[in-house]
C-alpha cells in the first residue's frame, strides 16, 4: 500500500485545495484531502480540540496504514493537534508532520479576533494580510457561502491556547512563504518547541498562499521527502 498523505486545509478551505496533488506526487504517495467535520450543514465546533476529536473518529481506521500529515495555515494546527491526540491514546503517529504557513502553537494566532468585524472589514483585512487565496473574495457567492466557515475557523485559531504537551517524537518539516505577511521565519522556527526532530524550515518564494501560486516549488521539496518516508520500515 502506498504511503497515505493526509492533507488538512486552511481556514475556510476544503479538499479542493489539494485537488492537483495526487497527480503531482504519484506514485510514491496516495493523497487524501481531508474534509473537516462541522461543514456542509453539520454542527460546527467552538474549539480546536473538539474538532480534532471528531476528526479522529471520522478518519478512524484510515490512520492504521503508514501515513504522513500535511497541513497549511489552520490545517497545520489541526494536523499537529491530531498527532498529539493520537499519541495520548496510544495510537500510531504519522511518519512525519509537514507543517505550512502557521506560527508555532505556543505563539499568538496569525490573525486577530474577528467577532467585532463586519464582512467588508474582515474581507479587507484578509486581503491586506494575504490571508485568502487570490480572487476568492471577488466571487459573488463568497460572503454567503465561504465567509461563515472562514469566520468559524478563524475563531478556532484565535481561541486556541497551547496545551504545553511534550514534544512529539515524529519528524517535522516546516514550510512557509518568504513574503508571507502573517507568518515569518521566526514563527516557523519556533515549531522546534513541539517536536524533538525538527528536520528543516523551508522558505519558498511567495506570500501566505505560496502553495497555490507556485505549487511546483513545494512539490520539488516534497517528492524526495515523501519517497524517503514511503520507503521507511
């Protein structure tokens, strides 16, 4: 069975974020875009740990095969907390954590609280900070169809408080854009508090959504990493 690469989306995002990854990363991995619970009319979540508990139940037996977690932005926080939960319950850890575009969880969330911001102000703030993919806020359905989930996810991020768990033993590779206005190199390197095996911080050209604008530069780094973890025994 190929290595399973579970990909966790950014705030307000979904599985389509990773729709091209399977073709780009074959044959060494099977890309598994994750649909976060609490979307599509189901009950939402008010904290990260509740979301992660539900996600752990949904993924269930899928995580018994060899696997790696990749998470971008909020997805990095979710991937990390899912790994922590699985360690606490004595279940297998991913062979590696690939964490992108998010400050280490003991640091403040990259964006401020959003509850007091109306839609126009929130969209303007996100645009200025590079906190949404280019072109998305221009879609006529964005305020009604995308903004509520985005608000909910941002609340999860700003409401999260680090649990001060011991560092994870699985390797962690950290990625970010060299022109990301939300998360800088210092915040990325601070992930070394949460793993005993920080295996590199990779700064790639671009802003917060560098992986959408120029994905091939990320794939060039991921391919040899994933080949290595796929071959591990």
